[in-house]
């Protein structure tokens, strides 16, 4: 049986209409942006947080799977096999994570499903286990979850990024028009290799669009 978090999400998806505020942290990565990041920093073969409809990779986890309770190394192997990856080019996991803190059930002892502090802790644990993962997140360097001493590298995106509503979103007739959830974004990298930190870098939104838009059209 699905846990409480999944049940609530499924009820939301099943509604005949939605308000923009109900999207919450279910905004999706635009295809052009994912394809640009994959081209420049991938290849990605595992999508760690999806709703089952917005998956970007051949292997993915949904809320039913709870990525925080999974062995990402096994998933990475499955993903590499599925795409016939070049063994000389390490494949990586990708995540556009939910920010709200949710548990699988009520109670202090219930396992966490989401929440950036828990997600970054899991990413670092998997990094120490040899799993590289890349995280498209808000540029929120002042937040307590920001993994200051833990990341391998951070790529800051210059220019606000607009995200897409989920495919299940059906706007209520009384709902106003919604724009993409735009904010400054960064790519946090855990390389799965060492504990060294490379200098932070920057990439412009325009460069990402130049790379990703032609790929999206294909």
C-alpha cells in the first residue's frame, strides 16, 4: 500500500482542477534545461525524484520508491546498462528535488520522503559510496541545508530559470494564469570520487538555452 505522502499526492493528481498554489514543490525541469545540463555535465542515467510522468532518465524513482531509502549505486548500474554508456565516461544521477519536508507517515519515527537537509545528507552518503549525483536547486547559499563543506563543485546559473507545471496540473477556471516558478538556480555536484572542492563556476542561462533548445527540438 502506498504511504501517506503518496496517497496525498495521488489525491492531488486526481482532482478535476487545480489552483496554481497547489503545485507546491512539484514544478518540473524544462526539457531544454535538462538536455543542456546532460550535454555539458552528464551523462545522467538515473532521475532521483520524479512523479512517474516527468522522468528525464531511463531509470528513475517515484515517491512510491522513496529515493532516500534506495541504493543509488544499484540504480546507476541499471541506468548505465540501459543506455549502453561508455565505460570511460562516468554516468551520474540527476535530481530536481522537492523542498518541503514530508514523511511517509505520521509520527517522529516515520521515514523522511523529502526535505533538502535529508536529501543533501543522502547525496553526500552516496557520494562517499562512489555515486556521483548532480542537483538542480535554488541558489540558496544562506540556507541551512546548503552543503557548504561537502559539495565537489557548484555551477551557478546566471539568469532566472522558469520551471514547468506538472503534466497532471489542470487549472481551475477561477485560477489566474501561472508563470514558471522562476528563481536563481545552481547545479550542486557530488562527484563520487574524492573530498576535494573545485572552485565555483558560472554558466549563463543563454548558453544553456543555446545548447538545450536544439536538442529539445529533436
